[in-house]
C-alpha cells in the first residue's frame, strides 16, 4: 500500500483535510507456500515477508521480545509495562524499519494489519471494562468521592476552554472540535486508574477505594460530556433536527440495552445453578452481541467505541456471567491483543510533526497541559479540605490525573479517522508517556498503606486481661473452615466470665468486577442484597452465637478482593476493631492416611503476607485430618459426649511460645478442658539462643503454670531434634488440639537437625513437624506468632 498525505489548515481552526492514495495488490498474499518452497524457487519477488500471514506472526514475536527487553530495564525504575509497549512501537516505527524485504518490515500496510488486530483487542478491552464496572456503586459513593469525581472533570474543562479561547479569541469552540478535545483532556478513565491501583497493589486500600469511587463518577461524567459535545457539534454543523435525531436514536439504543438485553442476561444468570458455571451457549450469545454492537451503534448514530462499553455495563457483574467473560477473555485480550494495540499506537508516533505543527496544534497542547495542572490542583484541594493527610492527598491527586491505554487508544483512533491531525496526536502522545511514567513512581513514593500497620500499642493475648473481652478475627475461605473454627471455640468451652468478640471475615476472590467490596452483614440485616456472598457463613455463625449466648458475640464480614491484596482487608479490620488475635486457615488439608485432600497456594501467600504485616498476634489453624473420601469421621474438636477436651501446649521458650501459652490458659478456664504444658528443656544448655530477658519472662510465666492445680505440667529433657520428634510422636494421639509457637528463625538444641526438613516456614519447625505425614493423628494444630514490633 502506498499513500501520500497532505494536510492543510486555513486559520488552524477548520476541519483537517487529508487525501490518501491507496494501492492494493490482487489477489492479496496472505498465506505463504512455505519457506522451503520459496527457497527452492529463488524468486526475488517471492519473499516470505511479502505474505501478510507470516509477516504478522513475525511482527508479533518481535513486538513481544522487544517489549520484554525494554520492560526488564525500565521496571527497576517503577515504569509500567504500558510505557514499554509504547516505546517498542516507537522503536519499530516505519522511519526506522521501512524496507519491505526486511525482517521486521514495519511499513504502512503492515501497520494497518497490526492496527486492525490491535483495534479488535482495544474494543474487547472496552467491553470487558464495562463488564467489570458496577454502576450501582455510584449511588453508594460518599460525598467526598462524588465531589472529587465531578469537580476533577468539570473545573479543568472550564479552564481548558477558557485557555483555548484566550489563545485564539476568533475561533468557534464547537465547530473546530475544541470542546470535544477539551473533554478528552479533562476526562477521567476508570479502567486506567483501576490498572494503576492494581499494579501498585493498593486497589483495596483506603486510598485505592476512594480513588476507584471518584474514578467511576468521573468516567460517567466524562462519557456524558463526550456524548453531549458530539451532539452539539452535530447541531452546529448539520442543524438542530439532525442533533435531535442523534439524541433520540442514542436514547433508543440505551433503552434497548437496559430493558431488553440486560433482562435477557439476568434471565441467563437466574437459570444458572448457585455456584455453577454459565452455559457455553449463553456465553457465546453475549460475545456475539458484543461483536455486533459496533454495527448497531452505527445504525443508532452512537460513537462506535461507546457501543461495546455500554453493552458491557449492561452485563451483570460478578459470577456467573461477568466472571466467565472476564476469566475466559481477559487473559488473551490483556496478554496478546491489547499489547499489540499499544505498540501500534507507538508505531503511529512521528516526532517530525513537531517541526510542522500548526498554531491550532500548539494551542491544543497548551490547553491539555493547563487542564492537567488544574485537574491536579482540584484533586489535591478537595481531599485537603476534607482533612485528608497531605501525603495521601498528593497521592490521590496524581492518581486522578493518570493517563494510559484508554487515552492513547482514543487519540490513535481519532487520528486514523481524521478527527485530529498528526501533530496533535504527536503532542498528546508525549503528554501521555510523561504522565504515565511519572505518576506510578510518585504515588509509590507518597503512599505506603503498610505504614498504618506500624502499631506501637501491644495487641496480644498476653496483654489482655482474663476477665476482659478478647477480640478475635477468624478468616474463612471454604465451607470446611467454618466448621473448623466453630469446633475450635466449642472445644474451648466458652464461659461468660471470659467472653470473646469474634469477627468472622469471609474472603472471596474478586472475579468479573473491578471494584472490591467490603460488606458488614450485621449492618444489612434489614436489607439483605440480592446477591449474598456469605449467606451460609452468616447463618452458621448466627447459630453459633445463639448456642453460646453472653459468652461470645459474632459479627460477620465479607471481603471481595484480589487474592494478592486480601491482607489489606484483614489488617484494616484488625486495626479498626482493635483485634488482639487473628486466626488463619492453613492452605493444605490432609486425609487421615497423610495424603493431601486439597491445597491452595494463594492462601499460603496470603498467610505469609499477614505474618509480615499484621498489627496483632496471629494463629494458623491446621485442621484435623479427615477420613478418606469424606466419610463420617468426626472432627477431633467437634462436640461429643466426652467430659474433657485435651489440649497440649509445646513450650521451648521465646515470645511466640509465651503467646501460645497465654492463649491456652485463656481458652482452658472451663473445668471440662484439660490443659497439658509440655516444656522441652535442652539436656545440654550449650547452643541455646534465648536472651536473659526471654529467660526471665519464661520463668515468670512458667512459675504460675507449675503452681496451678488445674493443669498438667511436664518437663522433658531432650538432646536434639530427633529426640524431640520421637517424644512428640508418642504423645500426640492423646490430644484433640495442640498449640505451639511459630518460633520463626529460632534454633536451639531441642530442634537441632529439624530445620533442614522443614517444608512450611510459615508454621515453624515444630508446627511443620506435627503436620507432616510421619505424625498420623486426628488432632488439630494451632501455630501462634506474637505481634511483631516493627519500626518505620
């Protein structure tokens, strides 16, 4: 394809005029006869890269390799992958690789092929962005989010129009598309901000939730203003009747989507069994509707990019339909097609247009920069007026001005469709690259959500008085966790004199939606949502609370968030509720013969995150082993007719062991609980690493234990780890619950020789030993870590 472009601007404010001359070769060469055939024929005109199929495959490989090379260099600086994709496109632009027989062969015709593939990915991305958005959250957004979202679009827009008017007073703000472009400069993109927050891992932090809510409001305002600007432009250029016709058709399109397509999709969801997967036929029908949406938007005179996005908004978010669309389409769109689109946007960048920029382009560039500055100032002032900390306000201001793939794609498509000229596109590309590069670095420097977990107040069981209410958090991932936690508390024989305030947090993976949720079920008893994530959990713990009236109070919460960010929800709840102890389920469960029943590495990663960040003490609960194939063997902690529950504490010294002993004393105050403290002492004191302070604290705690007549104290002299292991193997079957300290990175003679065989660092040496396949028993295991004292 050959083309010659010519641009003419009269006053710099009129419609861009460009003529393009296109040459096509028939029949088109798509699939090559094969490399071997081409080499044998030795035809100079028969080059492998003259066929569009092999050329596209080769270019995709080159784009991927070059992007990864650039990103491996830039990620150390904190730059996002999007910047590497744009830079890869700039490096591969036709001004560097224009020989049609070269290996890369990034010529004008190949850019158009790549652009078509990438544009499909961009349209899919807009559709999935709509699927993930939940418009009902706009009604629940606080005043702060509404003010930030609204003012950060409207105020910069007014300043932008004023600036452009002052620079060119004789111009018409609407006929030259200045108002439309001003909306794109001042607009807020929810998908871009969501991507930024996800990459910085602050999506469900306090700042992240505020930023998402404000971005959702801002995106809706931007969409309304964009459509309004197009209607005004149509009215000025074609008359009021055409504008009213556009308004009517657009409203008809929205009515069809809301009152026809959405009810159909809701009917599909209702026909899907609870916790089941959507039928493939329903999935394909929705994808077909998406593929047809650009055509329908043309019939209804709606901008073609709005059709897929609006259709995505109509899809019920979350499982089963929304999550199925995201889980099946997002990997290939985000991993393949969208990077190609970002690179093709970079391919269109040509710095030579800086020299030939018109006055109109310069005015637009100035207007864009002014808009960006005003948007930053407004985003900063509103939080400051709401008494938000200064560093957080600056971080939020940078988040709200972020630019990314949505803005880059919009300007690229406007450039291709001759809405804007190449010089405007070049200026906007520079602005987007600079903002997208600087914002992540500054936000990361300004905002660290883990700072608030630096708790200088001791929140441990040791510091809680026996007659004072003990505040606990228990995390639930799967239904079996519910029975394990209830059985643990039933085994402790709860009493009124030592009551417990239990906060149950049901952790649900965020799927098919962009915005994390945090639901307090005790505040929603009157108005339960239609889609309840934790109905069975709530019912089980309400019954548990009734069975232990006045001894325990229960509040159930649900956190719907990405698995790698769930620790934020747990730590935030612990801070807000002044929690002293968090109970986490172990990531693996066993059958009675030692074979693995289930395992989840995401739970293990979450446990590590909590152990590092929690503002209080932590316990990891390893469930008692089940009989094969789920037979009716009872949980070792389950209620039975036995008059006593046998609990053992393994004590070797140190803060974790003291915390474990304090917990055991707390839950064993009832006469039906039999507590045994097994104190392992080194036969040879050489090699012991306990400090003098630790020894004093251990002796003080053990002195009370030795004098108590309500429990059993056993002192055992051991030489090394194997002797400790042999003794534990001989006594574990006598207990239903064993409590041990984690003792992370603590070695002493009692455990010598065991660290080399430790598989799970998160439960410590003794915890790993007792949960290994060598120890066959039905006991449950609770590994305790005392609150870690961290400094800034």
